């Protein structure tokens, strides 16, 4: 006769968390069914042959490979951040130069505006005096 057990009991048998058992259910790795609102697992489906169980060293090597790939991704992202920082710095320098040029042009325009606000006869007489001196 088939023996059905709870997720909690299955986790104890497999020596893992209940969440891992639920993942196995979602992956159809173990036989389970809903009993009301709870899952029940066929106890026989939890027993795994030693040939089928993943070798721990294989698992560790896969994790190491994933870590190395993540390290490479982190290095690439750090380089991208450094490049963007450099571009921002160069852009800031260009902006500062443009602001200085515009400030000079504004000052020159203001001087010209002040000069043209004087009545024409004052400008004319001041030019004549300068040419005589």
C-alpha cells in the first residue's frame, strides 16, 4: 500500500527544507498530490538511488563555475562604471569650458548694452575727444 506523507515529514526524510520539497513537487521530481489545501508526497518517490542522486563534488564544481562567471560579470560591470565615471568627468570639464565662454560673451554683451544706452551725442562727443587727444 502506498504511504503518503506531509511536506514537513518529507523534508525531514530528505534532510532539507520544506521549500526544497515544494520545488521538487513543482519540478515533478517527486510524486505528490493535493489533499485539500496541503500537498502530500508519496514516500516511495523520496527514496533516490545513489546513482540518481547528484554527486556532491559535481554540485560544488557547478557552484564554483557559477561563482567564477559572476565574478567576471562583476569585473565587467566595474569597468563599465569606471568608463562612465571618466566620461562624466570629461563631460563636466567641457561643460565648465562652455560656461566660462558663455559668461565672457554675456559680460561683453552687457558692456555693449551699457555703452549703447548712453545718448548718441555723448557717444559722439566722447569719440571726437578721443580722436583729438
